[in-house]
C-alpha cells in the first residue's frame, strides 16, 4: 500500500493548486481523480468551457447567413454552433495538457479512479484496472459540486439539461427557457441570446444577481432585454414536461419542453436549462468511515484553516460552499497546504473580486451601495461611462460603466463595480487600491496610459470627489 504525506481527492482548481504547493514544500503528494482527465468541473464542465464558449461566440458575432431558406439558415446556425463548440474544446484540451504538465513536472502522482474512505487515514481507489489502497498523513477533499437535479424535472440531456450538458448540445435550439437567474443562468442566457436564440430567463427574485450592485444589475437587465432576451422576474416554475412539437414549430427534433409557472403562465421552448443550485459531489465518498458528515447539500463545514471536524482532513473549493469561485478555490488549496505543514503564509486582504462572464461582462470588489446603506456607512459614488473614455470609443463599447464607492470622510475606496468590456481585468486595479488602503485622491493624481479603460478610475474618482465637494 502506497503512503503519501498528502492525498487530494479531486483535481479541480483547489486540488491541483494544493498538490503543487505540497510538492514545492518537498512533500509526497498524490491526486485521485475519478475522470480520465484532470481539471475537475472548472476545466471540463464549468469555468473554462463557459468562458471559452463566450469568447468563441463574441468572435463569431459578426457572421450573418445570406441563405434564403429556413432550413438553410438552420444549417448555417448549427454549423456556426459546431464551430463555436470546437473552438471551446480546443481551449479545454489545452488547459488539461497544461495541468497534466504542471502536476508531472512537480512530481505529483495522478491516480485515476473513484475514491472512498476505508478509515480516517486510508482510501480505496476503484480504477479502470482494479482497486488499490492508499494511506496518507493528511487529506484534502476537493471534489467540487455538480448541478442540482430535482426529482420533478425530467432531465434527458437534450431537451431538459443542466449546465454540464449545455455545451454538448447536438444542435443550436431556436428557443430556450433558462430557469434560474444566478451567475450560471445569466451567463448562458446572455451567450445564447447573442447567438440569436429566443431566450426566456425565469427568476423567482425581483431582480437578477441580488448580491451585486443594484445599478449595475439594472444596466445588465436593460442590455439583456435590448439583446432580445425575455426576463420573467418574480416568477417560479412549478412543473416541467416534454411535449410533441405542434405543427409549424421550429423544433429541430419535434420535441419541445413546457414549463408552467406559479402565476399560471405556460411557456414552451425547444430546450430548457435548469440552473438553480449545485450539490457537493460527496456522495459515495465513504465519509462516514472517516468520521465526517456533509450537510443536506453535500457540503463540508471547515474552520478558518479549511480543516474539517477531523483535524488531518481538510476540504477546499466549491465543496465547502461560498464563494465557490475558481480563483478562491485555488487560494484555499494553497493556504490549506501551508497550514497543515507549518509553512508561514500571509493572507492578503479579504477583498475578493467577482467576475460574471455574461454579455456584457460584470465584475465587482468590496462593498455595494446597498450594503453600505444597511451598515450606515457614509459614502459617495463616482461614475465613469466608457463612452466618455477614448478607449471605450476605440472599442465601440458605449454601454460600459465603472462605479467607485468612496467614504465621505476618509475618501477611502470602499468598492468598485464595473459593467462592460474587460470588466473582470479592470477590477483588479480597484482590488489592489483597497488592499493598500488607497483613497480616491490616488486615482486623481495617478497617471494612466492613454488611451486605456483604466482611465475610468481617474474619471470616477474626479466625479466622486466633485460630489463630495458639492461641485
């Protein structure tokens, strides 16, 4: 039986980063992955596929079919969709190769198979060539999550799908229902609308993404509607079923999906994406043999060092819940390894950036206006519109906006919220400023390359300080 200093279950962002960090500290580490390729959901079904699909859609956005017949147009749409899928696949394959090379170059053993705890220090791995037992001084559970599949939803991986199956659809639907206005639902709904799909997004809350800044989301909802997407806000789905497509319907395979809403409305489309909730992938891990018990959603509780109730077993990534971002998962894996092996590891400020890769893109860091108001913190908002920035004009982005939240007394930067081109890149300037307690005056006095979108920070700072002065 092979023995390791650290055994990691799962090769997603948290698992791979943890394994490499352990190797850098001179520890013998292995990663157990049930799939034949590394990367977990982040590379194979989640983060990378959705972002690769988005970039491919944006590159293909200028294509217009000149074919006169409906069938010809459908074939052209499907050909474009297949090309977009192929472009996304190339990115996924490249990411898998990079991860494999990184793990191999650091001497990390990758073991293919399904892991189950035999006891708190031993796992049994059922692989394609048989079973083996592994022992370790420490474990990290980094198995991630899977889309929730409620019993009443007739999933068939073609007409009723989760985000895992969406990128593998054999044809581009003419119409689609998206149930769930969270990050995944909003991202895919906006992408499909950009491809000309008639999308209806159904969300039980009064607005999308209620953790984000209200003004930014108002702008997002406006632009989604402008792009042809229908929003059904404050609505809940009570039943879903597949039906035979009626005569004259443009369904590709004569099957449609019908959703009945709580309000009594009936909606029909070629396909339905169910994007409400994810479950920790902890089923059949034998956690009970290690003294662990997940919650009702399959998640594991951890302390500030990512330790579970069993001190030598840690958990990182989406399986521990919020914030469930690839970026934070990587850092959790690194910090957990440093802690377990006594390596000093300084933690930078807790200002975590969020990126929402919709069309248009959104990113944020720090406080929102709503949270500042709730906490009775006095602030002012400085705003810069992309259309008043030369780079915005060069990019042809007239909808973009950057908002900087500034403390009324200290002028400290409290939050940055962006919608538009490059939002997820641009937000890191604000993140750094907040980590080092910069004030809005820094941006007023700083010199930025011209023309760049970074100038938005200077314009927003001027705007906010002018408001504070009553100008």
